[in-house]
C-alpha cells in the first residue's frame, strides 16, 4: 500500500516513519510512504502557502492553488485510491475505518495548518475528511501520522505473524483484557493464577470476561453496539449486581456523600 502526505512541514515525518513497526513495514516494502512539501508548488513570489482570511478574523488560511497543484502531482495520471483531509470536522477515525482504508491501493493525506484550508481546495481535491478526535491540533501532521500508523497495522504482514490487529481493544467492540508478564509475583502482587496453568480454553474464557469487565468499567457506551453472547450478557448482569451491592455496602459502612444524601 502507498501513502502520500501533503504537508508544509515534511521534516516532521522522518523519525515516525523510520522507527519501529512502520520503519520495518517500509523496509519490507509492505508500506510505501512519500512526503511531499506543498511549498514548492506555490506560484507566489516567495512560495508562501497561506494568506489572510476573507471576511476578517484571526490567523491565516492555506491557499487553494499550491494544494491543488501538489495534489495533482501526488495523484499522477492513474490514481486509484482515496484523498483524505485530516480535519476536526471529519468523521472520527475508528478501527473499522482504518480496516477499510487499509484495503485501498493508495491514500493521499492532506495536512492543514494555521486556521485551516481554503474550502475550495477541499471541495475540489479531497474525497473525505477524517478527524482523530474532538480537540484541535496545531496541524494535520500528527493526525496523518496517527492515521498512517493505525491503517498500517491492517496491511497483511505488517504485524508479526503472532500478532493480530483483530485481538486489540475495539476490534470486536470491546476493550482488551489486562496483560501480565514476568515475574509471576512483583512487589507482592501475583499474576492471576488462571494465566499460568496452560489451559487455553479457560484462559480464553477468563480473557473474554475481563474484556467485558474493562469495557463496563471504562467505556460502558461501547457495550450497546458490541456483539455479545447470552453468556456475556449474564456475566455483565452479575458484574452490575456485584457493583450495586458493593455500592450499597460502602454507603452503609462509610460516611459518604451517598449516605449523607439519604
Ligand atoms: C488549528 S487547526 C484549524 C482548526 C479550524 N480553525 C477549526 O476550528 O476547525 C489546523 C489544522 O490542524 C488539523 N487538525 C486540527 N485538529 C484536528 C483533528 N482533531 N483531527 C484531524 N486534524 C486536525 C487540520 O488539518 C487543521 O487544518
């Protein structure tokens, strides 16, 4: 798969694209990346890429012309893929989105800066807008790195053979179970016994329950769209009952805002 990035800060990508799994994927030819500097495409005298906003207001807006020309150069004569603008009003990046983008032959990622990009460039040069969350970054570069990293994990062969992007948090709609490594006892804290006995069916069942427990605790909103078995639902019910009785117990035993309200 090929990912091209259009940016006015190409130097930001060097270390991220050279290290760790992304670096290895590039070395193995599984992922090809090309970072294009938008500045040389500007037809302005000093190759500037931004100007004041029409209508007034703070900050600068990226010019349409250099983006249009840089995009045309990045696409070449036979582009087959998706052109994406990283921007806060786009659809939020999810595991599902990353999985489907990994099936594209090529992605071109446009990074905005300053107050954003002239809307006419977005209207004519972009297929889709993607946000990495409900907050504002100073530029689209970090978002493009996040998207590249997340998509690359779904390219066949990028993760080692033992790893699977489908066994991580969010891949089946749930968060991941807790992980442990050596030593068996650290600072008096033991690893759960079940992980040490080599019974893979029991380990799988324990992990499923711990995934459900973590999701209920940290992201209960995910449970409504996760695919759950009747056994999962029974386990969740038992957790909820346990929590309610624990809450009631602590209200009875302690001076707490809860007992004061009663
Ligand atoms: C300071 S932001 C511009 C924000 C814009 N004025 C607004 O209020 O929506 C500069 C650039 O950062 C990138 N950016 C900021 N937040 C982002 C987010 N949550 N996801 C993806 N890209 C983002 C976009 O490319 C944007 O053009």
